[in-house]
C-alpha cells in the first residue's frame, strides 16, 4: 500500500511505565488502513509551534485490525525539562482528539525472512520492544511453527511493561518464550540481571538464528556487536535504533 494522509482519533491511553505510555487510535478518514508489524507512520505535530514538524513512530500493533493502531511512546524531555515535541504532543492528546498522519512506511522492516525451522530472536530495549511484540503477535496469529525467543532489556524493575501481553502470546503459542533482563537491579532482585549483550553471552546462540533488534541507538549497537561476536552473520540481523523525539 502506498503511503497516504489519514486522520485518526484517540480511543485509548494507557500508562505502561514511568514516562512510557501506549496510545490507541481508530481510523476516521479513511476508515481502514493496511499496515504490518514493523511498519511506521509519521504524525503531524500540531502543537502550534513553528516550523511544523512530523515525527515517525513504529506501530505497536500487528495490523490484524485495519481500523485501529497503537503506539508505544517514551516521553522525552530536554535538559530544561521541556517535553519532546512529538512524544509530548501524543501524550497530551485526549480521548476523542484527532490527529493527522502520513504512512504507512518501512516496508521490509522487521519482517522475518528465515525458514520455519530457523529460530527467531527478538531483542528490544525500552519502547523498542513494541514492534517486536507486534511481530510475535503476527506470527502467533498466523500459527507460525517458528521458535520465537523474545529478550526485553530495561534499566530498572519499574521500567518493565507488556508482561501480560507476552504471557498472552505464550498461552496461545507454545513456540514462544521470553525473558526480561534488568541492568540496574535493586539489592535482592531475583530476576535476570545485566544488559542484553551480557545475557546473550550466557545464552546458546543457534547457528541458523535470525535476529531482529530494536531500541536506542546505543543499545542496538551493543546488541548487534555481541551477536556478530557470537558468530551470527550480518545478513541474519535486522537492527534499527532510534533517538529522542
């Protein structure tokens, strides 16, 4: 589908973790949008400031329902405490408010290409986990027989979110499993600790693995370098990092 301009209204807002929220939109004009897990769209930031800008966000939904879509957004702030134009605009949209978008785009991003016999690693940090969750949901809906291993890295326990969604996927898909790693755990924390590169160091990496990686630019670079170090070929890694918006 070629990118188009479309209008959608807010039908849901959910706070997931400190400064991380999920926004759900319903299509208004047109009433349906064809998009896939891994695609992104650009929102026109109608905040009254000049010049007007667009900000791109990857869908946190897999596209099975063409009438709605979701974003998982990190609220960024400047050193002076001012909210980022894109994330601040989305955060402050109330239920029923309408926004203008252009998309979808990113065809080919985060599209698993491996064979059903080849395991799929989904590795994300922060809000970078959102498109990877969508990929897992898509494959689950398609009843894919692929072994899917999702790794979610956060700084603190309070940064963890989407656990209920992961458990729901796991309940529907016996080929799916996930782990959450906390890099700055409090004393006595009983879960998995360390950054994802360190967690990968202790994992058995299949020779035929395919890896999709998403998160901050620094996190993605570290995870990709570790995968390469562990022998995963570059053409088996799809990695995309993002900055502050």
